[in-house]
C-alpha cells in the first residue's frame, strides 16, 4: 500500500527511537483493553448501524434517519447559515444558541425519548460490566451522532437470545 505524500513527510520527521516509542505505546494500549470493553465497543457499533436514529438536519446520519418537514429543514438551514456567516464561532453567540435550541426542539419532537436497541445476547459478568459499559460509551461517543445519554445506559437481558440496550434522550 502506498503512503500519501503528507504521511511520508510526517514519517520522515520521526526518529527511529520515536517510532519505537509509539509502537510500544500502541502495544501497551492494546494489551490493556479487556475483552468486555471490546465487546461493549462492538455492541455500540452494532447499535449505531442497526438502531440509532438521527434526524435529517444532523451533520452525520445513520441508517435510521428521520426526515423532518420541509419547513423545518429550511429553518435549520437558515439558522445554520446565519451562524456560519457571522464567522465568530463562539459558543456563547446568540446565533449558535438559536441553532442549538432549534436542533434540541427537533430532537425532542422526532427522536424516541427512550431507545430500546435489541442486540445479540451479551454474556457479561457483573465484574466485567463496568468495562462493557465503558466500551459501549466510547463507541456511542465516537460515532458523533448519538443524541442519547451515554452515562446512564440500561442493560436488560430479554431472554437467552437478546439483550436490550436502553438509552434515554439527553435533556
């Protein structure tokens, strides 16, 4: 596989010692990740792919995209353009606040307030549950399109075939 010119220039600046240090750091990180964490992370990926809803004005969409009314999409574009054209990008700007408030209103209107995401049965021991949840949180956070509270995830064993991951809409 050929490296891009940018990557080649970046790698030229790295000394053999630094490359070895980076390799050891990656290996240590990989060894520190538990199987439960990995399972949680991959279950999170499964939820993003199969269950996680987004709304059509989100920057990143999932396979479960809910369309808004045309007027709502137009309003979202107007608010976004007003904020973007101001060019200050401060979080305290009234344009940013208006845009975020509108998004929040649409999330509350269209997204299920409780999401029951059925996943293949997860046999995680009580001792490994913290790591499992940490992996699940990391995955849902990394997807950049989760509107749900990832700090209060409920895990319910439905039967020997399914586990429900229950997420509540952020308020």
